[in-house]
C-alpha cells in the first residue's frame, strides 16, 4: 500500500523492452503527496515518455510497483487500469489533442461524460473549470476559432474537470510562445494545488521546470534531485 498521505508512490521501478538491451531505467523510487508538483527533466532518450506511460498505466514496469493512493496500478489488468485512468488521472499533452468537431464546452466535459456523471453535475463542473481557465465566454466556440494558448487552456480544463488525483503533463508548452507558455504553466500549477492532487511535468525546459515544487533529473539509474550549479 502507498505510504500514508502519498498520492503517488514508485517502488524500485525498472523498464526493459528486450533482455539483450540495457534497461531504459532502473531502481526508480518516488513519492508525491497531495498538492505536490514535480518536474522531470533529462536528455532525449532517457525514458521520460516511458515513465509517463508507466504512471498512466499505459505500460507495465519490468520490475517494481506503482501505487496511486491505495491502488497498486502495476498489479491491475488493462481494463482495470483504463477505469483508473478515467477516474483518477488527467493528461495535458504538447499537441493539445482537443477534438476539433466538439465545442470548447463539449471538449472539457468529455471526462465527466466518460465517467457517466449526472448532466447537472457535468454542466456545473464544466462551467466552473471554463471560468477557472478564462474561457467562460468561449464555451460555444470551436477550437479552430481560438489561439494556441487558448486551446491549451481547453486541454488543462479537460484534464482537471474530474478532479483527478494525478495530473500528467507532457511538454505542455512546447508549441506555445513564451508569454502563453508562462500563463499556461502558472495556470497548471494553480489548478493542481486547488484540486489537492499531485502533478508530474515532463519537460526539456529549465524555465518550465522551475515552476514546479521540485525538479528531478531522470537517467538510466533513476530519478535524482536537480542541483543548480553555483
């Protein structure tokens, strides 16, 4: 069971795709508590995307265990992990992944629909999140009518609308200008804190990483605290 108060716990995690090749990483351990926001940095190819897939239950570790609250995610089958993702995990991607044929409001409400939330609850919570990200007046617009920064706000609202315990953000500002990127990172941090969940930000950007509570660097031997030179 996860340590008391821990939202996410990784225990000696390793991932290897082939026995005759080196591990992507190994001996990876970590704890995140409610309201904690972690940035993970590392060179290309060290396994940041692999780590994100493991945390999301989209892949299985070779060894080790992953706990999300009291649920051992790494012990579940595919169907059970899918249910956990729908209920307890929110995703923010670099490529936005909003649905162009749905309005802003419909995009944001999608996780609540998948969870079969009552219509009145869906409407109230969707409206609340749209106001929180500054898109209340754009609820009936389509993504093609909005800027890149506004579309990423849709993605954040959608990721958080069901109050997930864990938010996973994969280079969420990679396609944005510096001003929009700064706004998005501030918004993401504020919303993770407001929902009392935990967040993991995967990024190459030192500026983006510095908006998190702490920074770790991923390499083959695991996650190490980031140390600033000087």
